[in-house]
């Protein structure tokens, strides 16, 4: 029950009891007052009755009128007193007495008025005796009523005492008891609460007030506990913050220490050793090791660099680790290598995640952390730490690892940069030595010159020379000194850069030709800071220039008098800049006309694109060789063989080319090619006949003989019967294959039914065995084609469609063969993937295209292949018709 409720109940009981006591006392007092009033009244009546009795006795004795009047007065007093009876008194007897006394009073009134006491005395005496008896009765009645009143007062008091003892006192006792125990419980709880709060006040925020009741103190205790929880949380946060701050301070100090070491050490392996030792010591872990990127860049290999708490406890794990190489996604190291992100393996027994789990069990390793050393997108190394305790992933420690990795990455990049810079410096010095060049600069404040190491060698100075400016100027050739000094002074005064050639005489007495260039260098504020420049020994170049002048004269003689036609034109615009006399004579042009002509005007339009493409790709080859038709001054065309090579002519990129007339050679080549193709076709025909009439007939005869044996096959065992039937199937396949091969070598329909029928038959056969739709249209007049031409056309179309079916991956092939005037035009198109015709012809796999081209050339025809990857292929063939 709540303390408030208990106190309220106790108060209600106590107050109720008090109120009851007050009411009892009030009513008791009221009753007592009434009864006291009644007693006084009856006492007064009793006195009046006594006095009346005494007066009446005396009247009986004296019996005079005066005494009668006294008696009458006494009666009147009694009567009046009876009339003054309290309203709360209800006594019938008194009312009867009052009535009797009234009659007595009337009796005495009449007696007094008559005054004849003696005559009426006997009757009066009887009346007086009865009157006295009534007085005695009235006194007794008053006495009894008084006794009753006293007894009533005693009973009321007794009843009041009983009520107080039975009801009021237990209620008060209960109220007092409740208040006592409630107060004691409240005091105990308050004392305990004070003790608990005192402990919390002293800093024991983990202490909690015991909550044993659901009352106000219980809620206060809960509130105190919540305050303690808040204080404890705040203290824990402060503690964690302080620990985190200390940890981070330690990490910063560690990083600072490693940064100092990194700036001091230039050996990466030594840095790895220090980092491993410091990290292992900082973490308190068991051991640490580093894997480095292999030379081929495809795997992580052990470096052999370790740090141990006790080397003996990690011996088994170290032995295995030093033998293992990790590719990407192989084990823990492989995953870090693949992702470039750190990994924390809390349990080395996790299935498949740690390849060295058995060795780690032997060495007692439970947790492994690995973090990469990345430079850009390349993981250069992976540092691995091992703990013999179960360690949960620690973000702070991971951040430390990342910071250390970044530091190592910086050192590796710095050392590589320094190494590269040293190499470049050495290369620059070597290049400057090779080029006969040195650099110089002069600080404007100190005036001290700084010269590269090879200046004495280039200038021919002795070792005791300092390289001062005055010393340098004194050795300039007297004829060139004035101009050189003037240019140098202008650089100082007006900051005007110079580039100048002059002669120089060294300590060895040799005259050298030098070239020098100087510039003013400004600081960030735009103020002159120093002058810098280079000096180059150009003595050799000067000699070469002299030789070149002589060589140029010899070249002109050779160029002009060469028996080969030579032509020079610019690489950019293909404008002719020079031609020798042989070129002029062969093609009938004079030199002024050639100088106004471009290559595009000399080369046939059908050959120009090929020529232009060859010239554009000339940088990839020392020379190019091609064939093209060249127009003469008279308008005729020569087939020429062109050899071209790049040269520099008048400081411009040009091409020099020889043009040889190969018209007769090409005709001879065509005739030879036609003879070869015709010979091949004759041989094909002969082999086809041999296959059809020789091997084919033998195979057919064999098949017939074996067919005749079928009726006796049921005598054979099942296995032999099956072998025989398999042989029959293979024999049938051999007959079909021989027939197909003979037809492929030389279609019989071509000689029997002509070109058009053979092409239609070929296309129908291909339709049955291929996916693309094939559409064929022709308007050929076969009478205008000789047998060899028909064979070549058939082979060309056959090979073109075969290439399309094998390589195009298209869904449609269109074949057209039409005659227009004196030209046979063949067009083969597909909607496939396309290809590069130039590359295909260069590859050994382009035999089909080369065969097509050879047959077209043998017919004096032209072939054009238009194909773009992803847009299909179109082959156009034009063959001139001869009678």
C-alpha cells in the first residue's frame, strides 16, 4: 500500500475517532446538562414539598387563617414551579400531582375566603391527611426520579466509557499503530535511500537503490536509480572518451614516431622491420609479417621480414607462410590483394577463409588482421598481424593500420620518385654529356654561378678553373666577344632573352663552336631572381653542316642524273616539289608543269585512295611498295610500280618515289595467272572424273555386291550382322562423299547444263543446308562466255557465298549476275557483321578472297570489296566481255 494511502487511512481513523469522541462528549454534556437541570428542578420541588409539608403540619396544629394563607402560598409556589418544568421532562406523575395540587389550592382558597375553620375542620382534616399523603407520594416520586436520573447519568457515563473502550480506543490504537509503523517504515526507507544516495554521491554510480515497493519512495528510488544510470552512463562515456583520447594519442604518437623514422630511413625493407616491430609491440599481438608484390605484379610473395613476441611459438606458422604465394582471391592475403581493402579475420577456423589454419592451430594463432599498402590502384604490400587471442574487429586499430599503410605508401612513392629523379638526373647528365651541353644559372643576390658537372670538359678548361663569368668571357673568340657580352648585359638590364652562336678557345688551345641560350627567372612576386641558361658544343654540328653542303651538291647530281624516274612531293598536301629529267621524259611533262601539279592529278581515280592510304601509313614502314596507274602528258595511262620513302626536303616532310612502267609486266602476269588457274581447273576436272568414274564406280560396285548378300545375313550372329550393317552405312556415306567431292572439284552440271543452271543448283543446295535466305538473279547470255570464263565465274560466286555463310553471321545473301553493254557485273551482298578487307587479304587465312581476286584478275576484271564492321559486306566484280 502506498505510504500516502496508509498515512491518509491513519489520519482518517484518528480524525474519525476524535470526531466521535467530540460528538459523544457533546451529546453526553448535553444530556448531563438536561439531567442536572432535571435534578435541580426536582430538588427545588422536593424543597418546596418539604416546606409545604412543614407549613401544612403547622396549619394542622394552629388551624388559623394566616397559616392557611401560608399553606396556600406554598401551594401556589409548588404549582408555579410545576408549570416551569423543563420541556425535556415528561413525567405523567408530576402532571397528576399538579392537577391534585390545583384542586388543593382551590380548596385552601375557598377555606381562606370562608374563614370558618372549626366548622369545616373535620372535613378539612381528612382533606389535609390526603393532601399530606399526596405530598409524600410526590416526594417519593421526585426521589425515585432523582435516583433514576442519577442512575441514567451513571449508565450514560458507563456507556460512554464502553464506547470509548470498545470503538474509539482501538481505532485510535490502530491509527497510532499505523502511523508508527508507517513512520518507522518511512524513516527506514528514507535512511536506506540516504545511504544509497550517499554511496552514489561518493562516486559509486554502479550502486542502485533497492526498489521494494510501488509507492512514492519506490518511485523516488527509481528516479534516483535513473539519475545514477545517467551519471554512470555519463561517467562511462567520459571514461570511454578518455580511453579513446588516450588511445588516439598513443596512435598519433606512434604515427609521429614512424613518420620521423620514415623521413630518416631510405630503405623500404628496414622501414618494414621497424613498422612490424612497433605495431606488434603496440598491439601486444603475437607476430607480424609483410607480403610484397612480385615482379610480375600478379601475386603476393613472402618478404621474410617478421616481428615476434617469441620466435619459437610461431615457428610452424612462419615456415608455412614463407613458402606460400598468394594470387588474387586466394585466402586472406589474396582477398586483400584483390580488393585493396583491409580484412579482419576474428576466427582462423572459419571454413575456407584462412588457408594456413592448421599451422595457426599449432602456433596458437586465433585472429589475423591484414591491411594493404596501396599506391594508386596497385597493392604494393600486405602487412599481416597475428594474435593468440580472439580479437573482435577494432575500428580504431583499423584506422591506425590504414594510417601506417598510407605512411609506408608515401615512403615507397617517395623513394621511387627519388630513384626516378636520380635516374633522370643521371640520364640528363648523360644526355648533356653526350650532346656536349651543360647548364648554368647565376643568383642575382650572391652573384655566384652554378654550373653542371661537365662544363670544364665541354669548354676545355683545366681543373683549377672556377667557371666565373669574367673567366668565361675572356675565352670567347675576340671577333665574337663583343656581341656575346652585349647580349649577356641586355639579359641583366632589360631581361631580354638571348640565343647566340660564337667561337670559344679553351685552355687546350682548341677552337670550339658554342651555342648559348639565356633567360631571366622570376620569383612568385614577379621579381627577377636569377638568370639561367645552357651552353652547347656545336663544333661537330658545324662540321656536319659543312659536310652536308657538300653532300647536297652530290645529291643533286645523283638525283638529276638517275636513270630511274624520281619524284618528290609533300607529305601533307601531295604537291610535287621536284622531279628529275628521267621522270619528265617518261611521262612527257616538263618541270614547270609538274611543279603546278599534285599527285592526285597524276594517279587514276580508282587507285588514288589506295595510294593515299599507303602514304598516310608510311610512318610505320621504312618504305612502301604499291601499284597504280599514272597519266602521261598525252592523256594515256601507264601501269606503274611505285617505291616510296619519307625524306626531309627543304626542312619539310616529303616523300620521294620512283615510278617504273610495268604495263607489259602486268599483262604477262595476267596471262600467267590465267594459265595457272586454267591448269588448276583442268586438274580439278581430271581428279573429279577419276573420283566419279574410278573410285566412285568401285564403291558403287562394292555396294551392289554387298546388297546381294543381305538375304544371307540372317545366318550371321547378331553382333556380326550389326557390324555388316554398320559397314554398309559407312560405304553409303563414302559413295555420297565421293560424289560430293567430285561435284565440288568440277560440277558436272556446269559442262552438261551451263553456268546459270549450275549456279541455281548450287544455291538450292546451299538453301537446304544453311540458315540465311539466298536470293539469286541473273541475265547472263552464256553464248558470250567461253568455258574457262564460265568456270571462273562459277568459282568466284561459289567462294564468295561460302565466305559469307562461314563468317558473316547474316540472315540474307543477295547474288546478282547481269550483263551491261560489254561488261559482266556480279554483285554479292549480305547483311552480316562485316570485316576489314585489307587485314583479311594480309592474313594467311584470307585464301578465299585471294582466290577470288586472282580469278577476277585473270579475266582482266576489277573487284571492289565494300565492308564495314557491323554493316555487312558488298562485293562488286566487273569483267570485260571479249568476242
